[in-house]
């Protein structure tokens, strides 16, 4: 358990997207020459096996990039264009289906895009969109050969690790961070209507992938301040306001990251300004991101004074494929 209150100013809280870390290589030293020679012999002996393993790993579906960043962005834009009533389409599923019905090409064909989209949208007898079909159901609607169905599934498995943020495919720590926030993000969606992509992107943006002092030491992922409505633990930290103003602020401190994520949903739901600015009426991640900015969640501005919080959230969501979690939330709702 945390102490009742934390005192003093510790470090500077910066709610910002810090990107990937640069990891330094570990140097091996050993004064025992015989041991070094033995290790070198072992290394040479197993080199061929290691090489095969590494090549297999590099070419596996877990980290293979088959689309450029520009192509991914085009598919994200296409999925968002056809997302109706908040039924977020999965760009990877669109791309996989497009590949098998477009002569083994990922080039976007406008003539067949709407057909692909319609295969993923579930409609009632009057043509109203009422849900999302599963990927396998969408594939079967095209009456493809079994080999083509298999190819579509294989391509989807590869595309699951294609990101604009290209290094994420191999970054275990950042994937774990997303996964840790994801499970509670679904809870907040069911309880409050906050899209999982919004919860996860805010956690990334505000905590620097969980590496900020506020997050690492006090479990506050979202930079939520300890105002008069908060009677729990708190900590005073210097924080950036507007473009370059530094002030001291009191922030909430939690016993766990799960507590922080749950409180994030409650905090937004219980503050009238978020409802007044359309957060809970927002059906897409872009709408909810803009509502957060309009409600003043962050006063972040660029060098000329323009508010930039919504744009930063959208960028984080698109770079890391976080909108995919919105698709799953809708399918399981």
C-alpha cells in the first residue's frame, strides 16, 4: 500500500509519446582465455543452426513486413472511410481479402473496395448496419476456392504485425504494455463507452509507454491530477503546460496500473465537461479524440498556439493499430 500522501517535487511529468527506446548492446568480457576459446568454438559449431533459426524468425508471420507505411496508411484511411455508426472496420482484414480477389495484389481497387467492406458489415433485412461479420464469414461470402481462403487467412496473420510504427512488431515490452492496458480498456468500453483505442493511446501518450516517473513510481498512466474531488494518495510533480510553461501539479497516485485504468474511465464519465463535449456520443476514435481535446483533457499546443492533443492521439492509434481493438469491442459487444 502507498503512504497516505507523497510530499515534495520529484522529476518532471511529461505526457508525451516518447517512441522506441534505443537499447545498448551488452559487452561480453572474460579474463579466462580458455573459456573465451571454448565459447568461440561452441559459437562456430552452432552458427549454422543459429542462422537458420534467425532467418526463420525473420521470415515468420510474427514480424514480417509486407506493406509499406504508405500502403498501411492508405488501408487505414479506407477502413475509416467506410466505418459507419461506429462499426470500426479492420484495415488488415480488408487488405487480406483484397489480396485474394485482386489477383494477388495489395493495390487498392476502388471498384471492389465497397464489395469487400460490405462483406464485413452485418446488416438487417432492411439494409441497416447492425454489427460486424467475422473475417471467416466475410471470406466465405466470396465463394472462393479453399486455397484462396487459406491464403487470405495466412495474409491476415502476417498483416497483424504490420505497423506504421515498424519497430513495434519486434518490441516485446511495448506489445506487453498494450496488452496490459487492453484488457481493462475493454471493461471501460463496456461500462462507460470509451473506445479501447482511446484508453490505450492515452496511456501510451501520457506515460511514455509506462516509463514516466508518474507511471513507473505512482501507477498513474493518464496524468490525472488530484483535484478537490480526489481523496486518495497524491504526489507533486513539475509538469509542462501549454507549449513550454513549467508548473508544479498534484497528481493521483494508485496502488496498481489496473486501478489507474479503471479510474481513468470513471474520471471521464463523472466529469460533465466530457459528456458536454461529445465524448460519449463519439462513435469513432477520431471523434472521441477530438472530444477529449475540446473538453480540455490536455492543453498541449504547438509552437504557434494550436491545440494538438487530438492529432497526437490519432497518430498514436494509427501508428500502433490500436483501432483494431475497437473492431473487437464492437464484435463482442
